[in-house]
């Protein structure tokens, strides 16, 4: 009888473990960023997109892409993000973090020296650049 009880406990524990590991859709609303020796070595969550996301998105040449160079410590950037969330415009842009090494390299190559700056990338057209909250919002509300 003791062996049967142990087996039942084992099966129940296994089932609970299995169910706890099953896939459920969780929406991450927080962000974690780890810097080591001046470089961002880990980032997860929040509204910043990573390099692989941007690369995949830019493969779609059928529509323009609006990429905002932002920084978590930048007050105008924070105000812009609040506005975009409030007006439900976040789906129209991809926000990247200028603290990330790959973003710093790209912004250096593009001559971007201030945040927030938005670049509109569209196949067959020159990239458009909007600097500052006012220019970015003016462009986005006209869409």
C-alpha cells in the first residue's frame, strides 16, 4: 500500500511539474538590462527591440519601417514613449536602445547624435530622419 501511495505522489508531483512548465502566453511588461564593463550584455523585456528582431523586420521591404533611437535615461524619450503608449502608436514604431553596443555602432555610422531620433526606412527611397519629440509626433500623427 505504501508503494501505491508513493507512486500516486510521484505521478501527481510529475503532473504538477509538467503543467507548471507548459507554455502559457505571458506578456512581459518589465525590463531587465545588465551592463558589464560598459557594454550591455543582457537585455530582456520592455519595449526595446533587439538586433535580431530589427534584422527580421527590415527584411520585409513592402512597407516603411520607423525606428526610434531612444535611451532609458533620456527625459524627452520617456515623454515620447508615454505619448506613444497613450495614443496607441507603439505598433507603428520599433524602439531601440542607444545603450546597446550594436545600436551605438549603427547610430555612429548614421551620424545620429541625439535621442530621440526616428529614422524611416523605406525600400527605394532615401531614409527620412526626424529629431526630437515634436518632429517624431508630428510625423506619426499624420499617418
